[in-house]
C-alpha cells in the first residue's frame, strides 16, 4: 500500500516549522540587550561598570560594542549576519532555539528524503521518462544536499554555543582570550543555562512563545569580575 509521508507527519512537522519560524523571527527582531542612553547604575555595582571608548557610554562589564549595529550590547556573544542582529544577553536563548529547531527540521528533511527515495515511493528506472519523476528525483537530491549542508554547519555552531554556555564564556571572550586569567565563581551548568534562558524550568528552554524574564542575579556574580 502506498503511504503518503506528508499527510502522515503533517502535524509534528508543522509544529517544528512553527517553532523554527518563531525562533527565527524573534531572534531577528528582538532587542539583544542594547544599553539605554543614561542607565541608572546602582552605587553598589558601579565598580562593575566601565566606559565604552567608542560610544562613550557606561556599560556593565562583558558588554561589547558592535560596530555593525553601532551600540553596546550586554553580554554580547557575536553579531549574526543570518539574523542581521546581535546575539546578546536578551536574545541568546532565541538564537539557541533557532539552532536547535533548524537541526531537528533538517534531520527530519533528511529522514523524509531517505524514506521517499528508498521506501515510500520507489523511483524506478522505468519511471524516469515521466516528467514528474525526473524532477522529483532532482528535487530530492537538492533537498538532501541542502539538508546535509545545513545540518553539518548548524550542528557545529550549536556545539560551540553549548560549550560556551557550559563554560560561561561568550564567543567574543573566547576569541580575545580575555577571561582565562580571571578567577570567577564556577557555576553549575544548570545555573549558566538558566541565566541564558531566564528560567530554571528546563521545559521552557525549548519554548519560543514566551517572554524571557532575566534572573535576578547581581552583576558582581553574573559578570564574574
Ligand atoms: Zn559602545
Ligand atoms: Zn550587531
């Protein structure tokens, strides 16, 4: 009996795609952690702030001035050209979700390609003369090729992002090796991930349809200075 994969898995695929699109949209438009023009700095935390020599504004340590966006971003990780936005304290969690759901969806695409090629609808040589089969085969190959490229690239990026959060180091800090000598409190991974996602509830780490509330961590601890 012929099976139709698109009907069989329509709902889960739509859900994954919805989450992916929500992460992409929100990561692109969300404020990554831009600093206000005149931040109110508590006196007790004054020593943990510094002056940016590019925009002459006070910012908490670990902030970075993004030359493309033209302002400082709190706990900036990097500027991502794919979302045309900085990845910083306030949207890092959305960027991680984007990587995660992209991996799931590209894996799913590869599995469907594989099943379609070998299992669901065997493309036999006698069908090759038919227009639709010839083109379907080409589309399958393109889909599998794109799936492999995206899965490989995003998996590598996601892995480095996870290592960064485990070690509580941003990509910028890793590149500049600025924090190797700084003794900072070793935090458990649950704490570093909770700070990025703004909640201790692990199930919520996977949900893009919510508002992130920063955990109330004082700067002297959050910024390991
Ligand atoms: Zn600046
Ligand atoms: Zn930027």
